[in-house]
């Protein structure tokens, strides 16, 4: 929202154009989760457009539970020094101090991520006050536009991270696409009610209706494990792909990383897709029964969470992330 | 598309990056302009000109390198076809003859198409947090006329003489020979990482590996002396 056309040579940083512009530069590319310098170099050499530096990839967070937090700045800085492509890092939902620390690390993008344990069940980070841009997850257009209002400069589907199962990412991508189509045929008076029902700012709802697209770039994320998964998401209209656990939980990370990059570039060419899908070795095992899995990253949203603002009922302890957060002795 | 004679077809390299945005801008100029996405060498045959869009130059170079015949096809198009070529940001890096600040991982360095005799430094300004917008001198007539809407009421607005420049993890052109026409310049010190690269280059130059004058490095040394 900063003015742009001032004369003289005052350079303006942290403007919407600059923040959203980097996401546009990443379009048609693959962003890979990496846990150390070695993996970051593998990702860069495979043609990744950016890396997401984190201590535990989502599959491990699912398995091990515990509170998942921002990574050690030292690890992020090491990765920053090792590669020339942009480096992203995750902050907990609502944890604006983690975001401040990541900004001080000069990461290129912050992912306010549902994969980490929520720090605030009601409020997300006010991303407008930061100079570093943010990417946020969304399941539907209401959630997407709420994040944009808070200042997100890039969106991604939430999917269900660490499962190696694309079904949720497909659901979120298709939901957003069909809602965009629905908005674009609405009359002007219907848009006011649509904004109310979507619980999103009217101006942003109107933007989507007028332009037939989201205000910012939207990537696929959460469950991409194969080149075919990546190309599927591209054909569904996504602007690019995040691959989390899919690469470094597979048998041959180098080959799989390069294959997914190639699949995203040539996503409309089945012959290339056949070539790159051949002989990659086993993909990550993954989780087929997402609904039955005790860990649910995708439904974490500030103000939307089941127990937001109220004392949660007493629960049985299973040892996963969710129950440990609420593993209290509160009486019902 | 009604009269094929008037239609100009512009190819936009679509390996990665902001290729759709370039297509939209080109098609907005005139209904006679058609754009095609270039991903394979055979697509180069039918185009009248090519645009190398912005994006991640490392990725573009790597993706292009593993696509059979594409790099040779592009080199041939740029160097031998005599057709116009445009490079934006990362696309400009690909068109540079020399580039510094490439990744430590990629041993053979940035894969360049070449064609413009300039020396480019990648990520000159630093990380995303140092990315900025600023007014730059307006380009000369053939480019400036596209947006000339308020010409008729005299030149009261100073905006006519400036052009919005957006620098996102941007490269810098450090040297250009006299026969390259420079449309505008921005004075800026390099970021820490770029400064290290530039000083290393300076050291190599002093060791006699190559002879290029680098004014920027001199300015940097002065700044470092002040601290």
C-alpha cells in the first residue's frame, strides 16, 4: 500500500509490489524443504527456485509430535550462505516474534505455517508490518483472502503435509478454483453477501470477481510426492509447487528432486512426464487414511480452530502434537 | 489474427518465472501481437522475436541445460537469427556474456546464452528484505510511448521523465562497452555477499587473470575503509 511514483531516488523497500513480485519470479518453479546445507545444495543443483529451511520435515513432525517451532537461526544462516537461490523459513501461526527473528536473519520469505504448532489460536501475524514477505496456506477462498488481508504476499494450498498423499492439496486447489469461478459470474449486489459468507474483506472478494484470479500467486503444497503429483497440481492451475517430505523421504532424493522440477516445467507434456517418472525408486511410504490420522495440520487457522478461545475438554493422551498441547488436567 | 501478414509472434521462454506476465504485457500492446511459450527447441522456428523473462536464473539455467537442444537452439536464435531479443532481470543474466556471483554448488557456473557484451553481478543488492522500488530514468521514445496517456496537457508532470523500477533480488550490470547504449543508471553499494564476490574478482584481476576496470569495487573499498 506504499506510494510508488515519487521522484528523486528514494528507494522504497517492503512494498506490496516488491513482496508479491518475488512470488511471481518463483512461478513455474519448485520450492523444496531442506534440513541441512547438504540437502540445500542437492535442491539447488536439481533446479529448485527456493528452499525452505527447517529442522524437521513435516513427516517427522507428524511422527514425533512435540511442539514444532521455528528453526535455529544458525542453521538458516548456514543454508543462506551455501546457496544463491531464495531461502524461506517457517514461523508458527501467530508467533510474530519468531517472524521478527526470521526477518533479522534476512530470510527471503516467511511461511506462517500450520505444520508448526500454533502459537495463537485466534490471531495470525499482522504481515503488513513486515518488510519480508509471507506465504500462508489456504483451504478455500475465504481463508485465502483473510490471509491476503493480513498481508500475505503469496498463498499455497494447505494439503496435508508429511503424508505423501495429494488428496487434500487437490481438494484445496479445486475448492479455490471453483469459488473463483463462482465469484466471477456473480452480480455486483451478490458480492456483498458473498464477502459476508466467505468472511473475507469485500474489496478482495471484488478483486477476485473482477479479475478471475487471486490477488497473489498460489502454489501447491502438502502431499506432493511424485513428478506426476506435481504436474497434476500445475494442470489444476497452481502457479508452482512446494515439495516437503516427498524428496528427502524417498529412496533417491537427487533424481526425484530433478524429476519433479522437470515435471513442473513440462507439466503439459505427458511424454516428458513419462520419462521423468521412470526409475526413480520408491517414493515416500506416506499415509493413505488422512481422516483417520490423529494429526491434522490443515484445519489449523486462527479463529477457526475447534477450541479457539475456550478451554479444551480433557482428552486422552496419545503422544501426538495435538494432544500434547492440550494434555492438561482441566476438568470438563 | 485476421490478417496473418500483420501478426507478430513473440516467443517467451517459459522454463520458469514470470513468463505469463510478459505474455500479458506483450499482448496488451496490440491485437496483432501473439505470444507463444518456449519450452522446446522446435518452438523457436515460428517466432519473430524472443523475450527472456525474470525468475530464478540458477533454476532457468539448470532446467534449460537438461532440456535437449534448447540451449543450443536459443544460442543460435540470439546470435545468428538477427531477430530481436529482450531480457528482463534473470533473463538479462542469461543474455550476458559474463556473470559473477554464481552458486558455489554449480561448478560449471551459470549457464549463459550470451549475446550482450556486459558483466553482470547476480543478487547485487542482497536478500529479499533489501529488494526495492525506485524511479529510474524513462526509456527513450519507442518504449515510452506505450504508456503516454497525459501528453496533451504539456509536460507539467515530472512523472514523464521517470519510470517505475522494481528491483527484486536483482542483478546489476557492472560494465558495458561503449557500443552498448545505457538507458539509465542506479548508484548503489553491493550487499555483503556480492561485495565478497567482487573483492575476490578484484584480487583475481590484480593477479593478472583478466583486465576489466571495476569502478564499483573501488567505491566499495572506500566504504570499507571508512568503517
